[in-house]
C-alpha cells in the first residue's frame, strides 16, 4: 500500500543564485543557478543554457491597471491648484466677507501651506524569474522525492522492529 507524498508540488520554480557551484541536473556542468519552489521544498541546479529552453519561462502577468505617469500626476496637481485659487477668488456675499474679516482678526496668522514635494517612486523589489519544468522532468523530480520519502518512512518503521541477535549460538 503506497501513500501519496505528503507535499504536493506545483510546477512553478523560481531562479536563484548560489555562492557555490554544483553540477547541473541535466548536463552535470558546474553552475550557480538554482531553480527552487516558493518554499524551497524542491530545488535543482541548472545551467543558464537550460533556462533558455523553449516553453520554460513563465511570462509575468500583464498589469490590468495602468499606473499614472509623473506627467499625469503633475497635470492633476496643477488642475487642483488652479481650482483652489479660483474658488478663493470668487466674489462672496457681503455678509460672508464681514464674517471672514471678523474671523481673521480673532485668529492668529495662518501658516503658509506646505509645498508638496514629489518623491521619486521607490524601486520595485527584485523579483525572481518564474520557470516551469518540462512535464517529463517534473515527473522525474516527483518520483525522486517520493522515493526519498519512502526511504525515510522505511527507516522510521525499521527503528521500531527488534534487532537481529548478535551473539553466537
């Protein structure tokens, strides 16, 4: 009776770099490039040449919401400021102006508005390239991991069994 592996893998691997080169999974040449799952449950070393194989990279999703450009932001800010100036210049009723004058006398001098300084956008966090393995290689990886799990389980079961007697008859 065989049980399924305890961890289910998705065929999505991320490219990462390591400090020490290890042999490539396919051609056994030393490489520092590793393809690993998101939680590093499975990883394999691959050459840069094998990463360029067809149909292995996953294209990043296209953003559906466009981000505003700095020019658009400046244009909106300029429109807003012009509307604010226009609103303050509109003639008011005499009663309103009298009330405003009284309020200005009682209030302390107002502070000038703080100029808004446009900060440059923070650089985006580096993202790792996504890859998908060929279905045959992915099945080989799953079978290897399944064999390792079965070996670990066999050793655990073997610990509970009695030992062979080592004394002579």
